[in-house]
C-alpha cells in the first residue's frame, strides 16, 4: 500500500511543476510560446500513447519492476529538465517524465486489483488522494521554493526527490519476490514459519 501511494504521489508533480516557472524556463532557454505549449502537452500525449503499455508490462515483468523503472524515468527526467540549457533539451527531458507517468497511471489500477482485490475501491481512492496532495504541495510550495533557492532549476531538481524516494518500497518488493523464489522469504500469502 505504501508503494502504491508513493507511486501515485508522483503522477502529477512532473506536470504541475512546470506551470509556475514556465516564464523563467522560457527566458533562460529562449523557448518560444509554441514550444512552451508542447512542453505542457508532452505528459498528456504520453499518457494517451502509452495507456495500453502499462498493464501488459506489469503482467510480463511484474509490478515492482515496472513501477520502479517508471519512477526512475520520472526522477531522471526531472533532474535532466532542471539542468537543460536549451529549449529542445527541456522538451527531450520531459519525455521520460511523460513515459514514467503514463506507465504508472496505466499500471497502477492493475496493481491495485491484483494486490487488493477486495478493497480496490478504497485503495484507488487513497491513491487519488495521494496524487491530489502532491498537486496541492507543488502548487502551494514551488514558488516559495524557487524564491528560497533563488533558482527555478534547483526547485525543479527538488521535484525529483519524491520519485527517487518512491522507488525504495518497490525495490523492497523486488527483493522480497527474489527471496521468495529462492526460498529465503515466505510468500506473501504463506503463513510465517513460526
């Protein structure tokens, strides 16, 4: 449940964080208004294009690997975007963010159904709440963060932190699954050995 909520927390940060600093990004990278429009559209375009990729990937590779990989894409994209010095680099580094968001958004419902079949509605409500809290935090806190750090780049780099932290519970699930297959850790539905 913690892993699901942590992943959901990152579903809109990469989108919402651009709006408050778009004029700073345009000024520093000589980005046109047309490209600025493309920048804010990329994550939504990725969500549409890759909507059907998430569930099959979860089935093939397992939810922990897909979610950890998607969160890694978001973190790398956020760091890359904060360091981009040209408009085309800002656009290019937004692509992994959009792909990561698309994979999580498409894959999370199947993870919820698989892990919480009896409480899918409640868990879905909880992850939508987690997503909403993240949007509120970024909406309220990004400009003060920019002012405190005196840099839109540092503030956008800071948005990679939630994705980096959210990878940890998914990596724990990967290790747990490996241990379970090797016989070192009991399966999730098996009684404890004691």
